C-alpha cells in the first residue's frame, strides 16, 4: 500500500471525552455504512478510503477515491461519506478530498470484500 493513516493516541482530557483513536474507529464504522451502488460491499472494505485522520482539534480529514472517475455516484458518495463522518459524536468538522492517485484496483480490497465478491 502506498498510503498510510496518521492518528494521534493522546489521552482524552475529560474522562467522558472520546480518545482520538475511539473517534477514528467510530468514523470508520460510519463509513462502513456507505456502499458503492454497483458493488455490494461497503466502501471502506473496498479500499476506497486511503486515509482517515482525526486531528488533535477533533476534526476528521478523509482522503478517498472512487472505483472510477466516471462512477455514477461521484457527485454524491463523497458528500455522503463526509456527512456520516461529521455526524460522529465528538467530531467537530469533517473534510474530504477525492483523489485518483494511486488509482483504485481490486487489490486494495479487504480479504472479506474479496471473498464476498468471489476474488478469493
């Protein structure tokens, strides 16, 4: 893989406040509710999320791609992802960038996704 996640594991100042890693995990769960309508696997397991960072200010920064620049949901899916991440309790703001480098291919899918789609 040519991308990485940057997260900080600082402890929450308030015991009721979620850690940055907890926020990241909840954001991933929110993203897993998003599906490419042409493929019956969530976009996280498809490998479309290249990076998800929760900053010390509790803002989420998402870098994602699409299976193709001509994907029929190219105009709506990124905003759906951004809104679902921003809705996670404890995240102040979510920003999202769509990139096409590196281009997506089936090798970026999780093993579960490959199995579900018959690639294993």
